[in-house]
C-alpha cells in the first residue's frame, strides 16, 4: 500500500459506485411500459444528468438557497417532462420517477469491493446526493457503509471545501488520513487541494456504451488508480 | 402495531443500546491491571457519567462553544484523575481510557433486535455521542445502523429541539413518521414535544446491580413500551 496512515475512504457515488445512467433508463422504461409512452430514455437520462452540475452551481453561487439534490432533480425533471412532451403524469408518478436516483444499481464489483475495504477502513459515501437518498440507495442495494456522509451535512455541494473538510472533521481525522475515491478527476483534484489522499477508479461505462471512455489519466497526482473497487481493495491491502 | 406510518427509528445509545457502566468499569480494570492501580472503578464510572449532563448543559447554555462529546469526556476525565489521585498516566493511556466510550458493549438483545427492526424500518442512533464515537462503536460491536445521526450534526445536544428535528429533516420525513427509542423518559418527553413518536425500553441494569431499577412508567404518554429491543421488534411488527 502506498498510503500509510489512511483510516477512512470517502466515495463519490453517482458513476463511481452506482450506474446512474442504466438506473434512470430502467425507471423510464418501466414508466413507459406502464403508461404506453414511447420515449428516447437514454437521451432523457443524459439530459437529466446534464442539468445536475448547473443546478448545483446555482446553489454554490448563492443564486438559490440550500436545496436538497432530490429537489434539484425534481425541478430539472419538471423542465424535462415539458421538453419531451410528457404531460399528464400524476404527482405520485413524478415522485416515483424522481426517486429513480434512490434505486440505482451498484456496479458488479462495488459491493464485493466495499465489503473488503470495510474490514480495514471506515467507509462512507461523500456524495452530493442527500442523506435520505443515500440511505435508501444503500438499504436497497446492500452498500455496507459505516456511516452516511453527504454534501447535505455542511450544506455545501462538492467541490466546495466544506463538503470535504466537514466530513474529515466528523470522522475526527486529519485530511491526510482520509482518501477520496472517485471516477471523476475534478472531484479528486478538489479533495487533493484540501489535503485528502485520492484514488481514481476507472468507470468506462458511466456514460453508456456510446459515451466517452475516459482513459485513466496517468499524469495526474492521484495516490492510487484502480480498475474497480475490488482492485482498489487489493491496492489498499484490504 | 399501534403506530402506523412510522418509517424510521432513532435510538438513544448510552444505556438504551449499550452498557456504558460495564464498559467503563472494564476499561478501568484493564488499565488497573496493566499499571497495578487499585481503584474503585464502579465509582469512577458513576462519577464520570455524573459529569455528562452538566458538561453538555454548559454547551447548551452557551457557556461553552460547541464541543464534541469526546472532548467533554476528556475534560471530565482530567478532573476525575486528579480527584481519584491517578497521576502519571501518559497521553496515550488517557486517550485510550477516554475512548472506553467508543468500546462499549451492546446489551445482549440489542444486535438481534436491531437486525429485525432494520428489515422494516430505517434505523439510526440519535445520540449525544459524536459521529466518530458512534461509528467506531458500531463497527466494533456490529450495530447494524443504516446511518449515523448525532447531536453533532446540528451541534445541539439533546434535549434541544434541533437534535431531533435536524434528524427528521435529514431523513426527509415528518416528525410523526419517526420514533425515538430510549430508556430515559426525559429524552422521550422532548421527542414527543417536537412531534415524534416514542418507544420506552426498560433497562434496569443501566446503573448496575446496586443502581436504581426504574419501573416502566405506566402513566406517561409513550406510544410503545418494551422490555428490550427484541420485544420492541415484536411490538412494531418487525
């Protein structure tokens, strides 16, 4: 292990631990079958995710007061339903579709990898998803977190400093004792700038079969790089 | 079940889920054997616990800024060591003794009861213990929490309103969908006053064999009363 002293691992969730795109498409297809709707659900999923960062940036900039991710997702969903001409859904149907983000499936290696990592480290999500979303997802998918950490606790979305350092403080550790694990270099760059260790996980399927296949960046200052969470457990001696 | 609509259970921890007195005595005895110290450890445990509420009240009143329970315990420990004439402990020994509160053992019914309750409800501690204390305790003792909630998140010790209602908000529930479970009527009275449901658990051994044996109060407005957490699971249909 190249990272002595690490005690806790914080995981980005959407894309790193679970397959958001596949889960949102599946929820759309379920709704489509039930209501006889014919829609390009992969595009719907991509457009929904496309609104994710801009909606959080409105909170980060102060343009919006603190708003849970469930509520940002819901506002984006209302826009999307109009754009895709999907009218006439009940409140209950919209709420169920919005909670597709609670029902995402882990990548096949996620649960086995986390179960190994948990033996040696304290493991928690550190996601922009709200606490109730992350809790429902973990319960349904069997993600064996020791605790749930979220941008909701300091009310600052990643990559704001508070999202990382509040988590470090709640763990009662120093930044260098905590490793951020993510498939997204921007998340890792932010974590690194605040003193955390970093592990890059390569998730070429995040954006689907036709999506971009990010190559593991070899020139970036990550402490560890792994192909999946089982490989990460190997790398970290767990 | 007399409480339809309940989705989540919040548990007081010290006394309700774990045996703080037995654990602190054991930690003291371990230290005593290692250092050839002869002390009345049961009295030591009782005196340490006796400083618990007064120390939190100094934070609740604003006399002290927010201070984690680990740090309140440590300040009380320094006083106690002087009082009991225990000098010459190293920093490491004092830290280890202070973390006796991280190593408390569950009552025999706690893990089996929680495992059943977890199938039907979201379960979390809602303790004045800090997040890292509750996380370490759960990992060591196998307490199967879905998430860790703590007075540390709103930085308000129970029975302050914020301790209960921040937890309800993080769960994205209404107060009447959340049940506080505790062996202490004052905790339940506070929870009830903020709209939560309440379950009383009878823990006659909390203060040891010579301690007071509180009778289950029959005239108090608790939704449920149970002899232990397995009985609570029965009562709540889990």
